[in-house]
DNA sequence: ACCTGAACACCGTTCAAGT
DNA sequence: ACCTGAACACCGTTCAAGT
C-alpha cells in the first residue's frame, strides 16, 4: 500500500515544474485511474490516491473530469474500446468464429481488469445511452447480421449474446483472476476447490441439482466452458431462425 | 430526503422503551435496509439513515450485522429468496414454461428493486460461494434437468440461462423502473425515446447496426423481448442436445 | 486556462461505557 | 446479552486564491 503510493510519487516527481505543465490531462488522469483500479481493486480508486500518484490536488483533477462517476465511466470505456479494437484472427473466418473472437477479447479484458464486471453491469442497466453499451452491441451485432439472421431477430439475438458474454465473462474471469493472484500451488488448488466444495456441502434436500453439478464446476476449463455457452446461444439463434 | 427520514423516525417512535426491547433484530434491520434501498436507491443505504429509521445508534446495528457488505448480501438474499418462492403457475406446465415463470419472477423482482441488478452482478462474480448464486442456479437447474438435457450439458445450459436472465432482467427492468417513476405522460414518452434516439444519433459510419436496430429497441415490449431471449437460449439448449 | 490545498459534509466502523 | 453515542479515519467535492 505504502509502497505503491511512494513509487507513484517518485515516478512523476523527477523534475518539478516543467514536466507538469503539460503532464496533467484528462487522458493521464484516466490512465492513472485504470492503474489504480488494476493494482488495488474496486476500492482502490480514490481522489486521495489519484492526487498522490499524479502529484496534484483534487481541484486539478476536477478541472479535467466532472466527478468520480465520469472517471469510472471513462476508464471502463477506454479498456473496453481497446479490447474490441484488437484484431480478429482472420478476416476470412466465419461470423461464428468472429463472434467467438470478440467474446474472448471481452473475456480476457474482464480477466485482466476484474473491476470491469460490476462496472459493466452498472453501466448497462443504468446508463444504456452511455458509450460502452452501444460499442459492445455494435461489434457483436454486425456479426449477427453477417450470420444471416432476419432483421426482426437482430435485437433479440444480439442482446442474448451480449448478456451471456458479459454475465459469464464477469463470473468466470473474476474467479480466474483471484486464482492467479495466489502464490503457491497449494493455495491455488485450495481456492479452485473452494466453490465446488462449498456447493457440495449444501443441504442435499434443498440443493440436489447444484450438488450434482459441483464436480463439473470444478473440472471445467474456464475458457472452454465460456465458449460452450457462446455456442449454445449461437445454436439458439440458428434454431429460432429455422422455425 | 428530509421527508423520508422524518416519516421513518416518527413511524418507529410512538412508544419509546418497551417497543424497542424486542424491536431490534437482524431481521428488522434487513427489512429496514430493503426499504431504504427501494425508496432512496443504491446510495440510500447508510448507517446514518438506518440508525435514524430504527431509532438506535450504529453500535446496535453492528451487534446484529458484521458490516455493510453483509447487510447488502442479506438484503439481496432475502428479496431473491422471496422471488423464487413464488408459486409456479401450474405444476403441470412444461419445464419450458416453468423456466419462463421463474425467469419472469426474477425479472419482476429486479423491476421492483432496481438496486438488485449491480448487486447480483457483484455477488455472482465476487462471491459465487454465497447463498444467492446457488439459490438461483438450483431453481433453474432443476428445470433444465427436467428438460431432458444430458448430464454433461447441465452446467453449460443452466449457466447460459442464468447469465441471460440476470443480464437481461437487469438492463430491462432498471429502465422500466426509471420510466415508472416519471409523473406525466409526456415525461414518460420522452424517456422511452431517449435511448433509441441517442442510438439513432450515433455516427452512421461507426454504428450502422445499432442505428438500424434503434427502432426495434423503441417499439419492443420489455417483458415480451425478455421472453424472446429466454426462448432463444432454450432453443439453443435443445439444438445442442440434438447434435 | 489551469492548478493549489484547506475546508466541508458525509461516510463506515470502533469502542469504552452503560443497562 | 444487548444497546448507546461520541470519536476516528477516510471519503468525494467545493471554492477562494493563486499563476
């Protein structure tokens, strides 16, 4: 904690006046916010921590950014935009494969930035007119159109995919990130078992299904499982189309 | 704001000592928390507001509840449990219809308590070993089993449904709740158009698909659209099964 | 135009003290 | 065992003042 703050301060302090005249900008602030969120988690983004890292006062930040909500929004938007801009594997791929590629890109982004999961949920439900929702919707929707889905099903098919992707990526990736953070092999194995163990210890009368499925939850590979879900929704889109 | 606090205080103040000796309990605290969240939104749950409404000090609350996180968890769990306990329409219904009924129950719960949406996302991604995740998973999973899905697909099928339900319900219901809160017919119509209008005003070069779909987003009925998505995932489950 | 930093109102949580 | 309420550390935000 202390270490992080000190390094940040030293890194931006080398020469005082000159470097700062051009240093502080909306972009620099957003970058620092993302770094803070990545290293210290959801509660790590603080105006105190931000001012320390950028070697300014809160007033300076408020000159470039309206408030904390806008900052969080901009951080989310930046990371998602970068994730969506990553090149698709092959332009000649089938639309299905391109959808899988976009989905995996979002999966990995949430994996690297676990704070994205609740943030995306908030923005999707509270601010669908913000920049993030249309960006994701558009990139998936284009591929849905290429799939040959009839126009009246575009909206349903696209939001089905988007909801699944964000929901599943959020759940799986946050788990994976927690696992990765653990040091020893033993710690890691312990955590991987934790969820399915907790599920196996549920009341057999109340939770027969969840218990029966607990071993599947343990053995599955996160990415593989995620893609299986994508294929499920894709199959549904095709099936509904044929009716 | 002032109004809310004062009413709350007066309501719990009628007779002072006697009523309180048995009044304060974990359950009463959780109920008060839900009321606060419902009436004042996500930021409305405060230990200050809670103490005022319950006519106690913060220490008394901390005797029954570990911290704010636990309180939020308990509030979420209570509301979700109630939503899942609602009777299914007809026991003779097909598994598909029963899944639709459960899904609509969750949809309506999120509709009545919009703060559930980000809260569920957080609990699904951060605390899948908590009580809420297995509860939802179990009730959907049982019906998936009744659908005749082979065991190796149980996990994929169930999490596909659950992710879609929570994602779509969160988005649609929060919007609907905002709409309902508006007073005049004009205000309401304005809000309903707001999202699709914002989407129609997007850059035609960057957002051709989203723009093309904006009118569908405006005209759709929320519940109908939600059920169409459920059917999409159900169709996928059936289709994958047949392969 | 851009930045400083003290100050404000408010938050979750603790804890010695009471009953 | 259960409750009180003052106190603590910390938060987002403002604003008069500087350059």
